[in-house]
């Protein structure tokens, strides 16, 4: 097995895509589950995936991964990087947690790690801070989820407004969570509000319960990254 992995690593040239999964508010656990579904689907295609948990271990727990070393141990305590990387039953799917390492301090490590994988999915805490804004500017693609309950879609608008002030080209794929029956109405309201105040709205990519949303999102992100590379 070790010999096979070495051969794979020698022959494979990672695509190096860093994707941030933003959740301004609402059903955060569903956002983490969507990220895991995307990572597992990409790994099932034979692409190498790193899931990076910056949300206090909640993604690691959702994935059923028991861990005792984090990137904080690597950066602050000189632990070997391999001790913080947890490879699952699929050899293409790896996960790690930032631990006590802040999102700001982790950005340099994320950029370096992304060069070794086809996909690095970054899960920051919910909300919007200056660190989220810097992460958005550094990402190759982003997914932003919002809950269809009440006026939660406005949280996505406020986050988009905050990020576009610093990164005008920020254009995440927007995915709704929560009650499917309210998805069409809230996505339309969100798009119209953005169009009225911020310019072109980002693409609405559907509801997280939509059939086959994982391969579709992966294809959309590939297209976004390809267009950006050409530009």
C-alpha cells in the first residue's frame, strides 16, 4: 500500500484548488455536512482531498474522525505534519483540524497545503470577521450557505457586502439550507437585494438537498477556477 501511494504521489500533479465554505449564520452543521459530501464525492473520482476544520472540531466530529494532533501542534509545538493529517478509508481523503491556530495564522499554511492536493476545503467558523474576508480573497472558489428560515438570507447579503468591499470580484456559489419549500423565494429575494445594492449577484447553485448537487457544485467550481485562471 505504501509503495502504491508513493507511485500515486509521484505521477499525480495536484490541481491545488482551495475552496472556502462560508456560513454567515443559520444551520452550520448542515454546511459542514455539505462540505464533507463535496470532499467525499471528489475523492470518489480519484482526486486528492484535504478537509480543513477551522470550526472547533465540529467537522471532524461529523466525519467520525477521532484526533489528538492539530495544525496548532505543528505550528506552535513543532509536531510532525503527518501526525495532524488523518487519512480515512479512502486514501484520497484526508482531514485535519486547525485546533487553537487562529484563522489568520492558518492562512499561510493553507496556501502551502493547497499545493499538495486537488482540493482543499476550508471550513472557517460561522460569521464574518476580517479573517473570513482575507480567506475569501485567497480562495480559488467559495461556497456560501444560508438558511431559508426567516430573514437569514440577509446575513448572506451582509457578508457578501463586507467581503466585496475588500475583494470586489468575490463571487461565491450560493447554496440554501433549511426548508426546501422556501428556497426559490428566498434565493430570488437575495439575488434581487444584491442586484439593487451591490451589482451582479453571485450564482444561486441550488438547495443542499437537490439531487446530485455534489458533482454539479464540483463542476461549477472547476469552471469558475478555469475562467479565473484564463482572466
